[in-house]
């Protein structure tokens, strides 16, 4: 029966209060599609650095095209820069933040607070301020629960502009260790096994919930990694 059928049938059906748990193989498919979209975006925008919102706007467009061109792709909606409410301890909305890209799977439709979070950050292997921004302004929003509160997964997208890519990956791991300790560094047992992906695990908002952050890194300019 369709989702619509669930709501139109005689009696309302209560949904369990649990998040849709995206399986690693589904997330792997999404990340491979993202890889295509990043390459297409870099090809369209060229070598010159553009403002991050412009890059992510084009990325969302290319992401949709890559999704639709991928046979057997899971079905999901891609939204660029949706506003997420930030609440205080009393549950009062005090401000909004704009997430770079939000993915909403069909099974998450109508379930409050459910989505897959994608936050993008430029990286520069020669500029340590960029990996600091990646962790302090990107990862921390997921660890604190401002983004992806209660979610099993969230995705960071590192866009390396200079290279080598491996240097920025190492810098990010170093930053994670410095901020969150060895338990927050890249894990040696990732659930999504792709060459451009690393994972870290964190107690969100000081626990007890543990979130797994998928770090996907792409070289968009510069020499081969």
C-alpha cells in the first residue's frame, strides 16, 4: 500500500517514533551519485573559486541529474539550503541555520525531523584554517545536534581545491583528534566502504545518542591526489 493509502484508509495508523535507518548500501549509492555530481559541478564552474553557496546550488542541480540517470537509484528528494530551526533548552526557536543540502527519502516523508544531512566545506591542503573550519563549523554542528539531531548518519563533504587530497584528509583527522579525542577520529571499521570516504563516531550533545559522520572528500582542482 502507498504512503498516501496509509493516511486515506479508514483508521489512522500510528507510526513508530524511530528514525528511518538508512542502510549502508543505500548510503553508498547516494555517495557514489554525489561523486558524479561533484565532478559535474566542478566541470561546469571551472577552476576559479566561487562562493560556497553558488557551488552547492549547482551541486544540488547536478545531484538531481545524477540521481535520475542512475539505474536502480533509491528515491529521494534533494533540497538546497533548507532552513533548520534551532531551539533553546525550553524548546523555543531562537534562530535558523541553513543546511547546505538535505536529502529526504520516501520513507521519511511526513516524519518530523527526519532527513539526511549534507554539509559542504572547501578545503585547502596549504591552509590549515580550512580544516579548522571543516571541523569547528561543520562537524561540530552535527555533534552538537544543531544539525541531524538524533540521526544515525550525517554527511560531511570536503571539497579540496589545491591538493594533494590525502594531506587535507590527514589534517581533518588531526583536527578531529584534537577536538574530540581519539574516539572521535576516523574509525578503522567504516560501514560504508568507498575509497573517498572516512567515518567518525560521536556522542551527540554529550550523549547518550551516538551519531556516525560520513566524511566524503573530493579533489575539485589542482594536481591528482
